[in-house]
C-alpha cells in the first residue's frame, strides 16, 4: 500500500490529492461600490416592508437592519438616522412607482382610459400610497419631513400624468380636452381611495369606474358630432 492509498474494508482506495494552494474558479469580484449599492438597496426594501406593516411610528432601524440581513454598522453607515432612512425609502417607492406608470403608458395595450384607471388604482389603492399618507401624518409636526414627502409624491405623479396626457393626445383628443379627461378620471379614483379608508368594496369601485367609462365615451361621441 502506497502513501497515496488507504485501506477501507479491505479495499485500497486512492487518497485525494491535497488541494492546498489550488485556486478554484470564481466569478469576477464585485467592487466596493457594487457591494455598497446592494446593501443600500436591501435596506430600502426592508424599510419599505417594515413601513407597510408598522408605519412610521413603529419603524425601528435595528429591525430594518435585521430584515435586510445587514449589520447595524452597515445600516448606520448608509442611513445615520431614522428620518434619513425613511426619506430615502419614500423617494425609492415614488421613483419605482413613477417608472412603473411611465412604462405602462409607453407599452399600452388596449384603450387609454382603462390604462389610466388601472394605473391610478394600483397607486391610490396600493400599499405604498398608504405608506405615504402615514408619513404625511407623521410629518404634521415635522415640516422638513412633510415637505420632502410632498415633493417626492408630486414629482412622481406629475411625471406619470404627463405620460398619460401624451397618450390621450396621440389618440386624437385636443390637449385641453385630454387634460380634463385625465384629471377627472384620476380624481374619481382618488376619491374612491379616500372612501376605501372606511368602506373598501373593489367590486363596487370597478362598477362605478365602468360607468364612468360609458359616460365619458358618450360625451366624447357627442363632442365629435358637434364638429
């Protein structure tokens, strides 16, 4: 039996060669900036999750770090305070919503009004709008927080509305008429979102929105006959 063999159950088995110093193939190393960006993204997603469940008052930065799977030191490096984390998360949510709305308008399949309705429903009846409302209420005693939240929301929604306005204009509506149609449609959905605070009935809401589409279609046909 050689030094490179071992007897197991009466059978000589070759011993594996030592692997010391042998380098295994691995993917390219991530840069420090890439690792930092990943940590920041994980913290933002974790903070959004905690805000949806517990609101501003219930958010604790140590819990966010735990949910994100990062150390407290890493969390404090990126976001030294609770408000810096909350504001960055709010900006992230609004930016993501803006990109989603713009993409939906650009890749529209079907009628424009239904696209506008669905986009508004997703925003105003979605979890992230509730987060923003909670942050506005939390900012009632914090002017900086409140104004930042207003700014993020305004920038995001105006960009989405601008995209839908162009869709309506491209469908043949004059810009002035397209603006009225857009704002009325969004205002109806926003009103239903307020109603949902004490009575959420998705089937009823859908029925009312379908009725609005019929009213609007009849109105636009009438406008066309007048020309």
